[in-house]
C-alpha cells in the first residue's frame, strides 16, 4: 500500500513537471512565431496603403481636374471627369474618388452613376477636407456617411487652392485574407479604437475604456458613425498575454510606419499548449511506469522469496538474479528511449528555426522593397509635368502624364506579383527581350542617372535572342543592380550594360567603376542582411537572386574590367 501511494505521487509529480515544461516551451515557440507572423502581416498592410498614396498626388496635378473645378458649370467637362474617375477607381481598386471645390461641394466623383453618388454633396465638415485645404495633404480613417463602409481617406489640395482631391481606400479584401487564418488581427488608432479586424463584432470597439470627453468628441465628428466605442472584454492582461471574452491569447504588437496605427496579432494559447501538454503527460506517465513498474516487480518477488527462504534458497537466488537482469535491461531501454526523444526534439527545433529564418529572409522585406522605384519615378515625372505646364509645353507634359499612367499600372502589376512571390506560387514565363527590359530599368532610374551625371555604356547586340523569363520581375532585378552600382561609386558613375548569347543561355551583365567587392564580402554576398551600404538592409541581392533562380537562371558576382563590381544574370534561351 505504501509503495503504491509513493508510486502514484511520483507519477503525478513527474506529470506536473513535464506538463509545465512543455507548456513553457510551447508558449516560447508561439511568441517567436507570432512575432514573425505579425511582421509579415504588417508588410502586406503597409504595401496596401503605400500603393494608393501616390494617386491623389497625381490627380492633384491633373489638368482635367483643375479644368472641371474652374468650369464647374460646364456639363461636358464635368461629365468627362466623372467617367475618368470612374475608370480610375475601377482599375486601381479603390472605394471611391471624388473632387471638391473650396467650399467642400463635390463637383465630380467616381460613383456618379450610383444612387448614393457624392456629386453635389457637401463634405466641408470632414476633418480631412479642412486639413488638406490648410496644409496641402491629409489622411483620415472614418465611416462613410452615405455608404456606411469604413475606409482610409487620402486627401490632396490642388494647386492654387482650387479644391481638394480625395480617394477612399477600403480594406475588405485584406480583412477577408485575415479571416482565412485562425489568428485574430486588430489594427488600432492612437486612441486604441479598432479600425481594421477580421472579427466584425470587434470593429470600432476599444482595447481600453475611453474617457467621456473623447467619446463625445469622436461621435460629434461622425468619424465612426453611431458606433458605441465600447471596450472589448479584455481581462488578465500581463505582458504579451491577455484574455478576450473566454479565450486566452499570446499577442505581438507592431507599429504601422507612416501612420499612428498599431497592428496586433493574437494566437490562441489553448491550441498551442494542449497537444504539448498531452504529449508531455503521456511521456511522463510512460517514464514513471518504466521506473516504478520494475521496482514493484522486484519488491513483490523479493517478498515471495523471503517467505520461501527456508524451503528453496536456490530458487530465491535464481529469482533475484532474474530480477536484476530484467532491471538492467529496462534501465538500458529507458536510457536509449530518452536519448532518441532528445535527439528528435532537437532536430525538430532546428527544422522549425530554419523554416522561420527562410520565411523572414525571403518574404518579409520584399513587399516594401520592390515598389519604391516606380513610386519615385511617378513623383519625378509629376514634377516635370508641372514644370512643362508652367512653360506652356503641354505636349511634353501630356507625354509625362502618359508615362505616369503606365507606371501606375505597373505598380499594380508589381504588387500582385509580390503577393504571389510571398506565397511562393508559380509564375508565368515566356520569351523576353532583354533589350526592352534594360530600357525599362533605365526609364525608371532616368532621373537619378541624370542627377548623378552617370555615364551609361550599352553593348547589347541587335540580334540578341529572347530569354526565358518574366519581363516585370527581370526589370526589378536590373533596377536593383543599377541602383547598387550608383550607390557604390562616390564620384561620376560609369556603368556598362552588356549582353551576349551562348548555345543554351542569354546573359546580361552590369559593371561599375566602384571599389569592387572584397573576397570576404563576395563569399557571403547572397546571405540575408549582408551589405556594404551604411543604411542598407542586405536583402536586395537576396531577393534578386531568388527571382532569377525561380526563372531557372542564376545571378553571379565578380570583378569588372574597371576594377569595380560585375553582376551577371544568366537565363535560358527561349
């Protein structure tokens, strides 16, 4: 009886210890994983916002918008602008685009055909209108007064203060993507109000109670309509762990750059710890039985041997020897089993860590990294168009606006391709003219090349055969290589772009007159976060190498004829 009680207590103690250790390890792994997943979701959210910020800037410089405000009574002029905004809203997938005069009256809108059209409506009470008219630009998240749909309003004042251009960005698609995951996502403003979430019943609630003055001011501004602004049932909050309603979560919180928002990703604790606790309890029980079982057998047989001592001493010794042999075998088996469990657990941890690093290195930074060049080019062409309009050179200005439209379409293509790249999905490939790809890359970097006085030498044969690839993705690779060359040269950059073909491949190379690459840097050049730039992230060449590899080619680094760096993109012939 005493032995059974002691054995039971030992089993319970081992199970409690094992379950506690397993829970702590599972929570530590969940914390690391949820932090990584939060950064990935932040990158997608930021890309969704940034890809729309240039649109009101371009429209504010559009002569058709200014003409419609100046001639608001001219029905054909306003009708043409309505149709233009309608097409632009559909192509860029924004909620609505509308133009207001100085008094806040909507002159033209993309929803002019709909029953809840903004045309003729007055929105001078909206904070974004007042702020844009006063300072030139404004951003404001609010509930639509007519559509009752939430969205981010991006406003821009026209030149000479003729009026304000506004686009409304809605996040329905992004919230639907979040809803496909099991983990809740919340995006809150600086007051803690939930703006975006995949849980509809959490929207426009708060993470903590607001004071009466703040609630009254918010309701008076109609920012969130008649939303109650009630706090979510958050309890037991300690560090990154909290309870909402009846569920406990571990959370990761990251600020959204260029806004006052904060993104919070929640992961349920019970699904994370339940399996680990059950497995640990079973292992502890098995281990306890392996240890206690032989001891019980030994004691029971020893007791029987003592009772028969006088009758059969030889039999007692035989039984003791048998028990000792079996005990040694069980101990050895237990030792081997413990070693195998530890070895497999270590291998599993290493594989999980390698997978997380691969996701972080290949996906997390790519969304924000690849869209910078087209946006910068749009800004440059917009400034040039304004200058040409001031000079009266409308033909050149119109040509610049055409280029801006093309680059805007390209931003949409790049954004879609970046999402596919993040999911490691297949990509369509076909015959690509490397000469056209080089021209596109030089077009994007034209303002910077002229600003630095760069000398570009091209050696691309007219009869160069087509390569097998994707034109937009190859253009991103060349833009990255050309930018690296411009960054590497302190004086006047001299860059040579050459191409040649072999029996099976087509190659294009970029060489500069910079200081070149040391053997140590070259050996680790395509490793994430390795860079020679003071403010570089060390991800550009990693992303470029992955793109070329996905297309069935290779990206290599070497030393150029002028002693600088030489990068060669090698692709299969189409």
